[in-house]
């Protein structure tokens, strides 16, 4: 027998408070029993079943399993019923996420959360609720796609990412940031001093000055060229950029995100160009001196 919490006058123990409370719950509340002959009965089904699963309370008869079976997407049916069988057999909580194709709403995501108990006569009783989690699943899917795109962009890039949480004083370094240092490693969280310790001593003053100018809100973002020592003991030129994305009420930086770019090849060309220009300048100076000597003679 289906027990309608809202229309059964015989249920004296359920007072108005609980009726109002349950009326405000968006989930489909249920209690159903599976006996030893595999018959299904539903002592309790909330009226929200009409909104959640587009089934009236009257639909919850012994034929309900066939109605539900038809609505669950074919690719989810086996998992759905196997999880129910497992929960019944092991008398363990029944929890599952699945998709169903409803007559009006179309394809929706649902989650079942239920407690499982066994009775002395061999019946297994489920007490639980069904939630429509379609919006949550849509957000998860959009986030997954966004993360995949971001990861693809990172993999195709030569730019390393760093993310400094100044509250915990820990920095996230992407695998590309560590690859610049010739370290074979995946993404890690580390001490921010890791980078500071490998910056060339001659570059440290400007390195600290630039980043603190940004921390003090004197410049809109941080940018600095400096050399870092790799695991092989050689130095590489790095373009380091960053921006504070979170501050406290007093303007103190709480989180900074930035990039590391290996610009060694560019710097080597610049240095080579400077050497060449100096060479020409020295040669011109010698020629001028020579000409001056000739004129005097």
C-alpha cells in the first residue's frame, strides 16, 4: 500500500510540523521493500515524485520497476540495478547516480541515497531520497571541459605556471616550470623559497625590488628577467611575470599567479649582439685613434 504523507488521515503520529517540513523538501522521499519473492512495495513515497521523476504516487505499484527501467538510459540500466542488487544482498547503503529520459523534461541526472535494513521475515527495506542533480552535473561537465582545454593549452605552451598562496606560504609549480629547471616532475606544491634560492645572486636585488613594487600597488603587474640555476648547475634566463589576484581589506597580497618563460635563446642573441656592437665600437675607437696619430705625424 502506498502511504501518502499528505492525505492519509490514519497517520496521526505525523504532525503538521513534519508535513510542512517535508512539503518544503525538493527531493523524492521513499521507503520501499523487497520481499523474498522479489516483490516491490512502497509504504512511503512523497508527492514530490511528480516533480522529480514525473510519476504520481499512484504509479508506485509492483509495476513501478518496469516503468523506472524504461526511463533509465540504456547505458545506465545495468549499473543501476546491479547496485540495487548489491545493496540488497550486502545490506549496505544504496547510492548511485544515473540518467533518465523523462516524458516532459527529457534527459536528467539523478542521485539515489538510501539506508538499507533487513527484517526478521527476510524483507529488505530501503529508506532514502532521490535528488535531481542535472544542474550540478552540467557544471561539472563544463568545468571538466574547461580544465581539459586549459591543460591542452599548457601542454602546447612553453610557459610554466606558478600560483603562490601567501596565507599558507606555499607555491604551486606546473610541470613546465620545473622542466625549465631540468627537473622531471609533475605539478607540485612547494616552498616559495625554492625559486628564490636558485636565482643568480646578481639578479636578486632587482628581482625582489620588482615584485615588491607590485605588492605595494605601485605597478599593475610584476615582470622581471633573471637567471636561475638548473639541476645541471647551469643558468637559464627566465622571464617571470605575475599579478596579485587577491588582497585582504588592508591591501595585503594573499594570492599571486604568474608565469615562467625560458628566454635563454633570446638573451643569448641579445648578449651576442651586444658583444658584436662592442667589438665594432672598439674597432672604431682604434681606427679613430690611429687616424688621430697619423694626422699628428
